[in-house]
């Protein structure tokens, strides 16, 4: 008669033995898309809970072993992320536990976590506010004592084309010259009325929704501060998308667009300058995408901090 203890002890473990004709070391093995709750402080001191998906991996440097212990990784992720807020120390401890549970198989571990963080953003003029959901992707790795922590997000904003604005102004000038005889004195009230008519805005520059995708590497001893990162970028751009919008907010947004004409190159340089000033960041990678309203394709620019051995700016999705 089998007891439960005997039954468990007799369960086969085929992953423990390699098939001779398939032996070989593997770079990474693990699971992706693990559903788990996470607790995250975006930088304002409030810890919010979110639904996340995690990826947990270790390498398999033993060619004579067929596989790793997937269930160990799953249980470690579930217990750690459910119990502690996301911090550099917590993630390093979790990766250390990956390696401790696979000390006979692995010497490298990595973890990715993806979720959305809701941040309340104020309206431009009306005093209202609304929620913006910023995607967050955290990636951490541990190789020996070398711990690397990166995270990324996206900022959505409006970009108005400087070339299109100049062409529009030229058309408005030409219309003004047609409507007002240069030999006659200008009447203030007539000109003011003309400026408020459709003839006074004969052409408008094209603008488009644009996206800045950010990937940053936290400096040693640094902390997550999503709100500070987003604030720096949105202030540098000047035209982040809005939440609650009354007419006075929309008018303020139109003014901001007219005051912040930018090509994708300008946007990338603005963000680069803003992030260069952040001592919490050891490195960063920027991808700016202007989803053109004039063309069926996008205008794209990349930038990085430019540190030795850092991200670099190789074009990628």
C-alpha cells in the first residue's frame, strides 16, 4: 500500500536526464506571461497594486541535463512578487533565489515584469484632472555578483511639423496681401475681424500623435521613479496628451502646439537633454516615433546617453 509520501517520492522526473543525441547548453530557459499581482511605488510614496505578467529565466549550462525546474521558478515569482513591493533589493533577492534553486544547473538569471501604472494628471487650465495609464516594463538580470536593472515606459504627445507651419504661414501672408491693399491704411477692427475669420487661418500645419519609448538603466543605488521620469520628458516636449479637457484646456493645448513646433529629431534631442540631467539614470535609450498625418509612414529618431558599453542607438522596434 502506497502512502502519499511514497507516491511523491516515486514520481518520475524525466527533465533530470538529457537525451544523449540532444545534449547541449542553453542560453535561457524559463516561463513568460506568468500572471501575478505586483505592488509598485511610481515615485510619489504611494504603493499601488497592479495586474502584471512576468517572465522568469535561468540559463542551462549543463549539457548533460535535459531541463530546469520550471515549477521552482513559478513558485518563487508568485511568492516574492505577491509579498513585497517592486524595489531593486527585492528583485535582486528574487534573482538570487532563482540561482540558489538551480545552483547545479545555472549561473545566470533574468526577470521581466510588464504592467500598467495609473497616474493622475492635471488639466492645463480648468482645474480638472484624469488618469493616464503608462506601460511599465522592468527587466533585471543577475550574473554572478553583477546585477543589472532597467525599466521602460512610453510618453504619448502631440507634434506639430515646423516645415508645415512655415508653409501655412506663407499662405496666410499671401491671403492677407490679397485682402488688404498695401496702398491703403489698415483699420485695426477690420484686421482683427479678418484674423478671426477662416480667411485668417487659411492653412494649418499638420500635427500628429507621437510616441516616445524610453528605456532607462538605474544608476547604482538608484530607485524606481516613474513619475519623475515621465515629468521630465513631458515637460521637455511641452505637448503630452491630455485627460480631462474643457474648452479652455483645448485652447491652451493649441497654444502649446504652436509654441512647440518639432521634428522627430528635435523631440529626441529634447528628451536626451532632459534625461542627461537625471543623476538617477546610468544610461538610457530613446525611440521617438511621429505617426505622420501627411505620410503613410512614420518619422523616427533614436538617441542614447552615449556611455561606454551602454545602450547605443541601433534602430529597433
